[in-house]
């Protein structure tokens, strides 16, 4: 099953996750915060998949359900904000692709990091925000 496929468990609908790759990638995000204000900032992915991404280092809480644009290198794609939560002094967000984003991540999906290496790199990245 891929992320986004649903099946019923009792009275709740459960969504299965698509396999993800731990990838700390700098991205430019453009969208709206919960107050309706426009945001444009550099953030970092924590993990990516063919259908989504988890962002960290956001200075504003993204509006759940809104559409944002991610830019990585020279490519750009649209995503829907699925969830947003506070993470210390920053925000995290889960995004679902609204188009095929294989062109956005490409080869990066094949590489992964060990959890401890990821924690150290993430700490360094967030210190720069």
C-alpha cells in the first residue's frame, strides 16, 4: 500500500504511509500561514517520498488544507498541507503532492541517512534559521 491509500479499521479510516527516504534538502516554500499572511522562506525537508514531504524549520505555522509551492534547485511543485505542529522554536509540516514530484526529488529518494547522522545534520541546519 502507498501513503494515502485508505482502509477501514473499526470505525476509523486508517491511511497507510508510502515509504520515505530521510533527506535533508533545502527548499524554498511559498504559501499562507494560519492568519492568511503570505510566507516565503527557506526550510528543510526531513524526509521525502514520491507523494509527499515533511518540512522542518518553518518560522510560521502553515494553514492545514492550503496549497503551497516548494522549489528545489530549478524545479517547483504544488503541495497540500496535511498537518502542522510546533517543534521547539520552529514549525513542522506534512505535505501531500498535488502533482508528480519525481522531477522535484529525483535521485534523492534513493539515498538515506542513519538516524543519528540525520539528527546531527538537522541540528546544524536549524541553528542557521
